[in-house]
C-alpha cells in the first residue's frame, strides 16, 4: 500500500467513526455560512432559542432515562412477555408505550424473544408501541406540541400495539407467520441478555457506587443523544421556515382530510429522521399549515416504519411478517390521524 493509499484509508476510517448527526449539523452550518451568511446567523439564533425553550423538558427526560438505567427498571421487560397470551398482548403494548428501552436494544431483543419461542402476538404489540412513545418522547412532545397531543399519541401507541398484537394472534395459526424469523437469525445483542438474565430492580440505587456511576453515564449518553438530534432537527426546521412556503404544506396536508392524512402517513417514512428529531419538525410543519391529524399520522408512520428500523426488521423476519408489521403501522397511523383530527375540530 502506497503512502497516498494509506492516508486515504486512514482518512476514511476517521470519517466512518464520526457521529453522523453531529457531522450533518456541522456540514449544514458550514454550507449555510459559506453560501448564505445571513441565514447562518438566523439559523443559529433559531436553534439557540428553540433549545433554551425545550431545555427543562430535556433535563427531565435525561434524568428519567438515567434513573431507569441505574435502577435496572428496564430489566422488567423480561416479565412482560410471560403469562397467558391474552394478558401478555396488552401488557406488551403498555410496556412498549411506557418503557425507556434503548433503541439499540429493540431489534436484538425481538430476535432473542422470537428465538426463544415467545409468541409473535405480544412481540408485535411491543414492537409497534415501543418506537412511538416512551417517557422521554412524552416529555419532548409535550414541550413542542402540548400535553393534549402527547396524551393522544400515547393512546395511539397503545391502541396500535393492541391492534397489531391481537391481529397477529388471529393470524397466528396460518402458515404465513408460523415461523417468523428468517433462516440463520439467532439471538444476541445488547437487548438479548436482559431477557435471558434479568437483574433485580433497585429503586433506591444511590447507595450503590456502580449504579451511581451508571446514572451519570446514562445521563450523559442520553443527554448527548437527545441534544445532537434536536440540534439537527431545529437546524432543518430553521431552513424549512425560511425556504419552504407554507402554502405547499397546506396544499399537501393542510385540510386534515383522508387524502392529506394518507399523504402524511406515506411521506413520514422517507422523511423521518429520528423519533426525537421528528417532533420539532412536525411542530414547525403544523405552524406552517399542516393539519394536526396529518402531523399525528406523520409521527406515527415514521416512528414505526422509518427506513433504518424497517431495514432492520426486513433483515430479521420473513417477508409475510414484515408486510404485516408495515400494514399495521400504516393503518394505525391513518386511523390515529383521522381520529385526532376529528377530535381537534370538535
């Protein structure tokens, strides 16, 4: 390998290790500063004001996530899927909507549960509800869109989980979903060990040095994770406010009708960035003219079927199970959008 090739290889290694969210924000700020210097300062002020406004909710969310990790509360996941299946499905939907489970653990957790022979119905309920709402998401949503929207989205998350869980239970005897996992898929990853070897929950954790250390570690990790995605989201929102005419938004999804909510559900998949980043983006869209029901549909469809999550699911399960997962999420997104829009206009 020549010197030039070595330098190129080392440069590529450095680039691949850079966090994509931080890199994207820096790149966009750099491009704005170079091409439109005036907009650079406007976007910087927009982002700063938005982060200051959401900061109390952000601190509360980070504190809760850190407590969940330090106390071992997330280990309760192992108990949710045990017992009678008619009870397991609603318990899985409820736990999915309220659990602060890390995003990296969802896919390996599902793989572990399926590999261990846990019925698909409660897994589907958890799978659909989990990315839609958690305590952190609830706090961020409340800060951006109000408590009424956050409560409605929580109800939608539980309802979609129940629909998917019991719908899967009805179809569980068919050959299409009898063996959900793809050939060669095993269990493992950061979520699997919590199913195989769940630890006790220690609610009063601060008497334990290791758990105190984990509280600090989890808090820092959660804080940086939220901050980087919110920074990127607010930056994109500032550009959207500056350059996207509100009339375009209003024409596409402004009337709150069936077509606009259907469009919002469909475009929510490729347009979705991250569960936390999408909330301020939708807040900006609603302020620009998007109907609230369409915003609800956009958040739900994107939360469940965002491209990274969909690709992971596709790699994990057989095609009929994957299509069932997509179908439940899109039907649920449209139903939630229509129902919430009906409630808003009452």
